[in-house]
């Protein structure tokens, strides 16, 4: 019976020491922080450039369309009299 008690005590001590070491280990924390930052950046980019309705892509599409129309109109008006 004493052997079983000693074995249980040793197993408990090793498990407690391993759990203490595991909870104090901060090596993986940095990787988790960087992954959360990466996910946040990805979500922001998807929101900003999501098709025609994105926060950036929608206004950019409108701006480029307006510029293209003005350039086309200006070139047609300028060169319409030249044969």
C-alpha cells in the first residue's frame, strides 16, 4: 500500500510541476498575439476591398470611372474637328 501512495504522490508532484511550468511558459503567447493581429488586418482588408461595395473599392471605382469619362470626353471634344 505504501508503494501505491508513494507512486501517487510522485505522479502528483510531477504533474503539478509540469502544470506550473506550462502556465508560466510565455513562448507561445507572442505567436498568438501576432496571429490575432494578422486576423484583424485580414478582416479590415476584406471590409475595405470587398467588391464594389467596399469602403475603399467603391469610391475608387467611382473616381476612376469619373476620370475615364472626363478623359474620353476631353479627347473626343479636342480631336473631333481633325480629320
